[in-house]
């Protein structure tokens, strides 16, 4: 198995675990797992020069990062 395959598999597993755990979408663990998983998938796509997926995963990771910043600041918009 190539390095890019291992990185992609790890990223996808992290994304699927985040989904399967059924964590709240505004929780730090869920958002962090999305950021890491998307980042790994994007990086592995870059390694194999599959640029449409690099764009997709980079945007996903950036949105996850923005959400992670909001969650860490307590401004996720779900205040009661």
C-alpha cells in the first residue's frame, strides 16, 4: 500500500467514526475529527495529483476549522 493510500484511509476512517459516533455537529470532538479527516484526505489527494478532490477536502477542512474556532470561543450559535 502506498503512502497516499494509508493517509487517505486514515482520513476516511476518522470521518466515518465522527459520523458513526453521532456526536453533536457543534461539538469539539466532531468538528476536530472533521478537520483532521478532511485534511488527511485532501493531502492524500494532493499526493496523487487529484486536484478536484484537493479543492473539495480543503474547503471541507476550512469550514471545519472555522467551526472549531467558533466552538472553542463558545460562539457556535446554539446558545439557549
